[in-house]
């Protein structure tokens, strides 16, 4: 009982920290995407810096043991190269408040629906009601209720945000279903993606590093390469492990509002009255998915990664 409470507390602490990191990441990424840096540069910082920092730990713990090639590729790419390029491109088209709504705001709805289809977790009727509120709130933003009238450009960005949300929801469910450890997340998200992406970026992809300011490069390097990847991805995996994917997604209910406020304060991106109404409708919908979640009762037990004889669990060393 005590261990269960401790695990739950760890999960909520991790999820709360994610809310702070994610809100700041949304605004920081929007700033980088509208600077001289390209989406490809932001991805290079994310994978290159985090990959170098994670490499010594990965070589020491060898987290690939017990993972099949299929699982390595699925985990690395669901929150890796395709996901990040989609997100960074979306931020060049849509404001920070839209990122909060369409990546984080609709994440619980997507997670519940995927859990229903993928894991056969029948949602509670209140989860369905919450999903309906999320859909209404997101629709208000999509129809021009965010920071201004919808244009073809912002609509494209919003659709890309929704696609990224689908990728991330699948990532969250996969890490829980397969019992992916925090060290395995570092290996897949940072090292594997760095090895795959950096050579292509260096040789073939456009870059704006020479035109960008050092302050912008430093900010993006810190957030993309360290905070969002090394800390963020590990915290997401730990939160999902301890409190489940739907609850973790619901804990992010504050991200859309916080991101919108930061966008106003730091980026000068206004919010319309309809935009705030969309967030007010969206937020209780997100919370309902946590209050009435069935994750702990119906989810299949995670498949733990194999460990070498006498080796402590990697998750015990990190979380």
C-alpha cells in the first residue's frame, strides 16, 4: 500500500513538472520557429545535444537489451523525427495558443479513443462527455477562436498539431503497454534519433544557424536539447508508468491556458474572447478524463523489459 502511494505521488510530481516544461516549451519553440532557425535546425538541436548527453548513460546501462528492433523503431519514431518535424513546422504556421490546444488539449481525447480501439479499454460515459467538451473547445479554436481569424496557413498548422497529438498519444500508450523504462526512452528518443537524423541534416537539409542570434541558439539548445528531451521524455515515461496515460494526459489540462498566457506576455500573440471560451470549455473536458479514467482497472499489465541476471531495474536507477 505504501509503495503504491509512493508510486502514485511520483507519477503526479512527474506530470506536474511536465506541465511547467511543456508550457514553456510551446512558447520557446514558437519563438525558434519564427526566427532565422529552420525546423530542421530545431530537430538537430533536440537530437544532437540530447544524444551526446545521453550517450554515456546509454553505453553504461545498455538499455537496448530486452528490446526488439521493432520496439526500438516504434518508440523512437512515435516521439522522434516525424513527430518533431511535424511540430516544428506547425509552429511556423500557427501561434503558441493553438499548439497548446491542438497538441496538449486534445491529447486526452485521442488517448481515450486509442485506448478503446487499441487496448479494448471501454471508456466511462463521463470520459465520453469530457471528450465531447474537448471537441467543442478545439473546434472553437479551429474556427478562429484562438488568437484571430483562421487562415489557410493557421489551419494547416492546426492540422499538423493534431497529427502530432496522435503520434504522441500512441507513444504514451506504447511505452506503458511495453513497460518501456526511462533509460530506454533516452536511448530511443535521443541516441537512436540522433544517429539517424544528424547525418542527413548536416548534408542535405537547409539551415539558418549562421543567420540566427547566439541568444536564440542558446535558448533553443537548452530547451530542445536538454529540458524537452532529456527531462521531458523521461518524465512522461515515468508519469505514464505510475499513473497511466489518461491521467498523465489529463494533468496537462493547464497547458493550453498557461501557454496562451505566456504567448501573450512573451510573444505578443493576442487571444480573442472566443479563444478564452474555447480553453474554458476544453479544460473541464480534459479533467473529466482523469476523474473517471479506467486505466488502472482495465489496462493490461505492462510487459517489462528483460534484465540481465543480477542487474537492478533500470527504472529503479532513474526514477
